[in-house]
């Protein structure tokens, strides 16, 4: 167990002292080097079936199809149509999402994971006083969760990265990512690993359990968008500005059901970590994942992170044609971007796709009537904490110090990993930042995901600038009036010295206290450290490829308020029950109609609720608490038409559950966008939800709903959304045909209002044959368990 000094390694895990330089010896890469010969053999089978040039994304994806002849034959359209049965090669989980994923895996009854799996303790460390004290406090407050995760890791042979080791996505890029593989991660920003030329896909925990149990993982073949990069970035522009620009072009829904595949000379000139930044924020446009052809900079990064064997194997695979698109490959859409024309961009507030070029941002602020003030600047996170990012901002800090300036606002820096923290400390980058007022936080997610104990500006409108990836309302500090503007680390840093939103460091100067003024020069970053990376505190790190220890007992206290063993959901179609509705869903009462943007943060809030990620009963108390009821416009209000009363949404949902009344939700466009938070599907299912009818769904969330036995349906006519309200009874018609194996079955919804009036609305579905089995069994896990027990 992770207890006391053992968890902390004595005081070692709390020290911020300079670490010993890591040796340049190569790692044992046997468990992380892709099986390129097998992938190339599978690719040849795919080529014989499809007989056409392939994009890079298609090569990687289809080479992981279990049976290409069965899955890809037939001559029909594959992209956007065919469900693929895939065999991912790796799974990574962060500590918040790993709890529920492990609880689900445990219920399957297997002795070990079928693929290499890792757990990363990064979400449960709250930012408040600085790295050492924040980490120490986290080890105490989250001890039972860390004990659970470590004991389960030991039992099932999972690599366990201790608290303080860093953010999952940075660690995966530094240690596990390899060109051409397919991996899953229980976090929406898993695509960050795509910076090394692979397909890394964010999923819910139930999808991860597929891979961990050796069950085929299913994905509808995405469309492929080609993004052709030409030109060169100017001195102030970065890859963060590129993806911010793309988010503005595509919007938060533009990448749904699509892979973004970048190509062209503009790719080759970017660092590996710069490409990871682009891939990371592809999640903000809803993309399945993003990828890039193998480049010399990727090779250099692999060697710098002691993965020479992977680099040499990738070189051979690239020569064989695996790690780039075929000449003549066709994309579903091609977007042309000249990097030379890009300028720094700032996105927000409250949505990551509201993009404004820096040169027009000051006018934008003025037109909105906002105060021309920056309340805080925050850099780092999984999106932008590379060595290159940190060297750029350190150069700005040194320029400011030489002019006698210090940050005018709180300036917080989050290293992405212990390796980055130790390396920038050794190379005097940390001291350059601290000299101008920066506070270096723990190697964890911190403010990016709401783990920020912010004491100022409570309930006040204010503006912060961050180099993070997501900026939905209330996300960072719990204050719905905090406007988070996303920008590159360089722009965020420069604005910290001005304190004004309207400041443009490319053109503007800062008045000096003694007279005169100061103007920044464009910063230059360094891709890789000249002296190599240093590992830092190695007691944070796991032993590679640990053997399962079946004798270990997984640590869950019987009276725990943090962890709770899962009870399987019952099927809506359980013939042994008293149900008389037959092979349709039972009559469902509409709980509420949700208005507008409803992200997974709205459905299952993070922040203080993270402590309940392993306790479904407790975390369900936050169900939809920031959602807006379209009938009245109030937040967290639901109508109970049976008693003519109102209550909070969780309260009324619990009343329905107590009455054994299954229920439904009516929701707006892109329902469930944002984090890959399967609790947003588990919680409504726990309270009795059987169906969600939407104008449209975000990809990951729609899959999560299916996994938990909730039927997601799309309005055939979006205007029908306003016709259904709280208290209405809805019944499915035609679901029987789908359950009997007709994939083209048409499902109609019969709506009966409280006054007895009824009408019907047409719907669409995206259910595959396997997903229908999940629905009938009550959940995907129920179905997996039934197959494993045969």
C-alpha cells in the first residue's frame, strides 16, 4: 500500500532539489517497440482488399483491425460508415478516470491486463501553495485512492506512476508513444501522443476495459481530414497558435467523427513536442485524434528520451512505407494553411473555438465592455510544458528582469512531468521564472482541470490567460465569471508583465517605473536540452512491465466514501422481471429538456467532485447541476409533474429512481462535448435513465452512453427538440427490429403529454450490431462478462 513514508519515499518525493543528470544509456524498449513486421504484414492484406492509396491514418488504423478480410471487404464505403473491430496496443489512465475503469475491469474477473497498461496520478493534486506543500497535502487527502490504484496495479501488472511524476499525456509522450501504434487513454487529451506519429484516442473507462480484457474495441471508421501545412511560423507564432486558428475554423464540432492528418513541409519543421500540442488540442474540435508523418524531429526526440531502439525500428518501418501517406491518397476534406500568414491567436472566453488574432484582440475586449485587466497568467499543463515552451518563456522572463520588471499578476507554472521539472531546474529555467515572480506548481494537472484553490476574485468577473486547452465556464476555479482566454505560453507570459488584455507584445511597450519603456524581442526556444534530459526523482517511476501479483488484495475500505464496488446495471429487457413492455424500452418519463451547450463538465462536474470518481453513489449527487432547464431557463431545476413540485436535477432523478420510473433526457446540439468523462454516462444510468434524445452528440460521450446501456437517439428533424418537455412519456417504436438484427431499423418516438395528447417524432441512431448487444445486456460490461464466462 502507498502509506506514509512509503508513498513519499521518505521525504524524497517531496524534495525539489536538483536531480542527478540521467545517463545517456538507452532504455529497454522491448515492451514499447511496435511490432512493425506484423503491422506491415497486416497492411499488405489491407492493400489487397482496398487496392487504392491510403492515408497515414488509414494505414495505422486498418493495420490494427483484427480481421481485415471480414471487416473491410465488400466494396462499400468504409470511412464514416463501417464499424471496425480493433486491437489497441496500449492503455493509459489518469488517477481520476482509472478508478472507475479498474472497478469495471475487476468485475470482469481476469487475472491481468491483456495489453500493457499504465496509471498516472495527476488529477488529484490541488494547486494552492506551491509544488512541495500541494503534493504533501494531496498524499494525505487522497491516500485511500492512491492505495487502491497502487494495489490494483500490483495485482494486475499495471505500471503505476506515483503522485508527482507528472501529467499522463506528457509521460506517455516521453515514455510510451511510438510511431504507428494505436493506443487508448481514459482522457480526452490522449491524442497528445499523436505528436510522435501514432493514433492515440481518448475514450471512456468502459472502452479501456475492452482493450484491457482483450475484447475487440469497436470504432466507426472516421473520415480523414488532410491539413496541408506550408510556409514557416513567424518569430512570435507557435504551434499553439496554429491549433487555436484551426479551432476557430472548425469549431468545437468540426472534427467530430474525423481524424485530422497533417502533412506538408510545414510539418517537418516543427518539433515533436510542438506537434503534440497540435494533437492535444484537436480534442477541442471534437476530432477522434490527430496524427503526423514520421519526421527527423520525432527521431531526435526518441533518441533524446532514451528510446533509440524504437527510433531505429521506426526508421525501417518508414522506409517500408508504413509511417506516411501514400502518394495520391485522398482525404474527405483538405484544409490549406500557410504558416507564414499565422499570427498569435487568443481563444475564448468560455469556449475554445472563439478565435481572435492578437492584433485584433484589444479591440475585441473593448467592444465587449470588459475590464482591460489580466487577473492571472498560467503556463504549462499537458498542452504546453515542453522544454521548448519553457525555454521560450524563460527568455521573455530574462528580458523582463533585465528591464527591472516583475509579473504584475499571479504567474503560475505547471511542469508537465518530473523529467521536465528536473531538466528546467538544472538548466536555470525555473530560476529565471521565479526571479520575476512565478510560482512553480506540482507536476500535475492543477488549475487546468479545476484543481486550483484560488482565493481571490471569488464571484467576480475577471480574465485569466492560460496556455491550457479547454476553457468552459467555471472549469478552472469554479467561478462562472472567470473568463479563461487560451493562448501560447509566450503570449500568456508577456501579458503577465503588462497586466492588460489589450497588450500586444509584438508591437506594444511597457512603461518602466523609472521612466522610458520596454519592448519584448521575439523569444527563441530550444527543442531539446543540450545536456540531455534528466530523470529527476526516480522513486516516482514504476518498474517497467511489472508481473501481476495475484495474492495482492485490492484496497477498498467497507466504509469508504471515496470508493465503491460496482453493482451491474440491470437490463431494460430482462425477461425475468415483471416488465410487460417486451422488446421495446419501457415507457420513459422526460426528466428535463436541457438548453444549449452541455459539456461533460455540466453533466458531471470536476473540481471538488474529483474525490468521488470511484464512488458512483456519491458522485451522482452532481448530475447536471450546472445544466440549464430549457423550460424556464433556470440552472439545476427539474420539474416533478407527479407531485407538482420542483427540485434540483439530482433530487428529481432520485425520486424517479425510488418510484422505479425509468426516464429520458431531451438535449441540444453536441451534447457531451469536452472531457472523456464516463461518469457523465454512468450517473444518469445509475439513477434510471434509459434514453437520451439529442439534436446531436459528441463522439466519446455517445459511445460512453452506449457502453452503459443508455440508448442515444438523434432527432431526424432538430426542430422537434422543442416539442417534448418535462413530464412527457416517451415510448420507442421500431427498437424491436434493431434488437432482432436489422441495422437499418427506423426508430420512432411516441410522445404522450400529461393531458393525454400524443404525437410521434422520427429519430436516427448510430448503433452497431455489437452495441445493440450491449443495450440488450444492460451494459457493455455485462455483455463482456457473459462472453468471458462461457
